[in-house]
């Protein structure tokens, strides 16, 4: 059994933002400000969750969900993974998988058809992680990331197929 399975995924709240920022910085994620995460937590169509070990946030995921207007036709229901990060000292313990799987369970319940994300082209560890989760690389965006400048690889998962 995966060691991370002992730990639950919890919804993120305002008080978690400082720890989220620390994780995002360590993981070299796209630069977001406190206000960006605060606004995302307040949105009605976002999924923000994290894993705590010994009262410390060690990983998080932020996703925006776009449901079809009729809400009974999932052909246009999609989601964008905005950020996912796990502290380096906790990688390889199944925490990233736990976070992503928790969201994908929700996506299936909501009948979301596609989940999209961008990942740094240079981040082979993350790209391989997403490939193992059945995401496919669709195309690249030149100079998408700053600090440092890097291309993005756009990846997609067709939830209905999984």
C-alpha cells in the first residue's frame, strides 16, 4: 500500500495559502500571488486540496472546472489543472498521485470530459508522472513560462476513457 494513502486529502482554506506559496516556490511553479490563490479558493468552480503530514502541508492541487451550461451534457465540461506541487522531500511517496486521483474521482462524478494542463517542457519528472496517469502531450507553447523562461507542453486527459 502506498504510504501516502494513510493521509487524507483536505480542502484548502485561506489559512493554507502561505504554505501553498512555499510549496509552489520550491517546485518552481508558475508564479501566483497570495491574492491569486485567495480568489481561486473563493471561486465556486475550483477544486483546491492538499495533503498534510504532521500538521504540515506537503502537497496541493489547484484546478478550475468549466461545466457545460446545461449541466446535463458533459461534451463541453472541462477542467484545467492550474498547479500541483509536492515538497521535494515528500516526492515518490504517492502524494501527487493521491491529489490527482482525488480530483479525477470528482471529475468523473461531474462527468467532465477533458482535463488539461501545462507543464514546463524541461520538467521531465512531471511530464512522466502525467504520462503514467494517461495524459497525452498535445502541443507546445513557446516561452509560456517566466522565471525561468521555458516552453510549456500542453497535456490532456480524456476522463471518459479512464
